[in-house]
C-alpha cells in the first residue's frame, strides 16, 4: 500500500474527496479541515493500492493540485487492515508489477543531477577501477563497479525516452557524458601521480592481465551482459520488490572500461584506449536500449493487465472515512 497526503485548497476539497472515494483501491480516508498553514488549506490523507497509485496521481495533477497545494506519496512497509486488504483486491492489476511513473521520473531526475557528489562517486569509482586494472585485481574491479553511480542517468535516459521528456534526456546525457569525461580526466591525472610515486609503471599496463584483460577486448557478450543487466536494473527501479540494483552495478563493465581507457591514455597505449572506449560504449548502449524496451513493455503489459481484471462493483467501497 501507498500513503497519500494532500494539501488541498478549501474550495477544492470536495472535488478531491469525491475523486478519492470513487477511486477503486483507496482506503482510510481522512480529512482535516483548515489544518494546513503553508500552503493554507485542508489536509486530506488516504491509503491507496500501489496498482491504483499512478492513475490517481495523474488525476490529482489534472486538478492542478501540485500547483495550488501539494501531493506526497510514500510506501508503507506494513498495513494491518481489512479495508486495505479489500482495496488491494479491488484494484486492477498486481502491485508488484505496477509502475509509478511520477515516482520513477522524480527518482531518475534526482539521480541524473550533475553534482559534486555524483562526480565524486564516479571519479572515486574510476580511480578504484584503475588500481584494479593495474594490479589485475578482480576484487577491486567489483568494488569500483558497486561504487559507480552511472546507472541513475542511464535509467533517466530510458525513462525520458518512454515518457517523452526531452529535458530529462538532456539532463541525463549531461550527467552521463560530463561525469565520465571529468572522471576519466581525473583518473588520468591520478595515474600520472601514481607513476611519479613509483606505484604505477608502464609494465603494469602492458603485461598480460588474465583477470582484467577482458575490459579492453569488447565482444558481443559484453553487449548481451549489459542488455540483461539493463533489464534487471530497470525492473529493480520500477518494481515494488526492488533490491537487485547492486547486482546490476557489479555486472557491467562501464566504470572499469573508463578507468582502463584513462590509464592507457596516460601511458600512450592508444590500442587499449580505443578498445576500452568501445567496451564502454557497448555497455552504455546496451543498458539504455534494454531499459527503454523494458519500460515500453511494462507500459504495454500494464494496460493489458488492468483491462483483464474487472473493477469492483462499488467504487470506493473499501474507503473508511
């Protein structure tokens, strides 16, 4: 279940309450007249089944509530109520399959911000991967993959394409491209510094690396793995049963490829630089393609699923005022 809290102008409250009462999948309706101060208005709260949440938010936005008041929705871990159980049964579809597009857009918008924190995590991840590359240490490579925040803007691009949000596309591309360029420049400088202290040497980049040599040898399997990871990552963001994103992060060779390209460039090994760049592009492209197709498929399947389950005979019957 989701908990919905609204601040509603007094002259709109009746219309909002009528909407909530007529929405299948809502329960526990509470109206607190005149309690909101900024913005001024009434506070209206209810619980709503996840599968009914997206459509309800869309209708509330149609009333202009996000401009005249506010809309806040949060996930509830536990709800013990027969009213809530009936609301979930009446709502069409399955909560685990429902996509809250407003929530997804907001989350990817936040994760696609080109900020000091975002660049810092990406640069640190790339430097860690550079150490893993030079030491041929797979553990460091896995750690760097887990630290990298690049899936956020990748998911942002896919979401923006499906939702036709050009601003989010530009924002996500800027975070992705600008972040990687800056991280690779910093990593190249890091490699030069490590070389000055004698911790990195040219022989380390040239010698056979059985554990990490694959990073600059892209093939079709690289794209296949990225594609599968993109599907899993997108599902983890959209599903109520998320939790697989960390596994996605350590399954694709984005940050390690960027690190290998930066270090190889600092040692004028342009063959490895080009190979690592191709690996990076293959992984980024595979994830974006998979994410876009997954969201389109989810959108289509959800529409079909909602039509297969007939609505309750008495809309809003599970609502408790």
